[in-house]
């Protein structure tokens, strides 16, 4: 039985996808990376937020499960929990103006309550080996390499976001992965211009 989105889901998905695609297009453009740090940070934060909200749509849970079974190790963990972890840091700790300033530690994360998603992510992944990725940018005919590094320890020491994933390469990689996951639910794209 084919399940179609309800009218309210269609509205939510339409607004979310349109915003994500607009942000994706802007951020992937080389001109974006010459803009002010705070401007880039604001747009990147929005992209992570929109993606995380779209992931609440039920079919994405199945997509991430399928990725676990069929794709290289850690890809599902990167496509879901890591990107949500970054989004949650950016949303719940809105104290920073640039990617390089963002830090958390166990005390800050648990200031209100232990066991929330950021805390669980770091408990699970602290001490894990770094994961190396590469991505192809067809319009530039360029392969970019990056590493995702997890903190050695999860304690009272500052954990900087820039040490987990770099701004430019890390954000571009994240957006490519987000885009691939979101596109699994697209039947067609209409240009309303």
C-alpha cells in the first residue's frame, strides 16, 4: 500500500525542502565562503535546523535504517545523529557567532538535564576513531577530502565543533549528505518561477 503525505505534511515538506534547497545552493557556491564569518554561520545554522526538522518526517527513519544496512560503516551515523548533534549544539547553545567559536563540554551540555541527545551522542562516540570521507564537486571537477574526528574524552574540557568537523569542507560534505538523504523522498521538483 502506497502512503502519500497528508495535506499538512505536504505543506511542511514543501516549505522545508524549498528552504533547504535555497540554502544548499547558496552555501555550495564559492562566493558564500568569502562572506563574513557570522553571515556564513547564520546560514549554515539554518541549513542544519531545516534538515533536522525535515528528518522528523517518518519515511526518513526508514531511509537512515536502509543506509545502515547498505552503505559504508558510520554513514548512517553521520547522516542522522552527527548532523542532528551539530544542529542541536547550534540551536541549544546560541552563544556563538562563528563556527570556530562553538564549543561545549559535559557540564554545559548537562546544565539542565543529563541524558539528552547531545550527551548521548558524545557518550557513544567519544574516543572513536576519526572517519575519513571525500566528496566530488562536479561543477568544479574537484575531489575534497575531510576527516570527522570525535573527542578523545567527554568531560569538563572544551570540545570545539571545528575540531570535530571543519567549517568549509565539513559543511559542504554535510550539505551533500543531507541533500542525498532528502532527495530519497522527492518524486519531482516543480519550478514555480
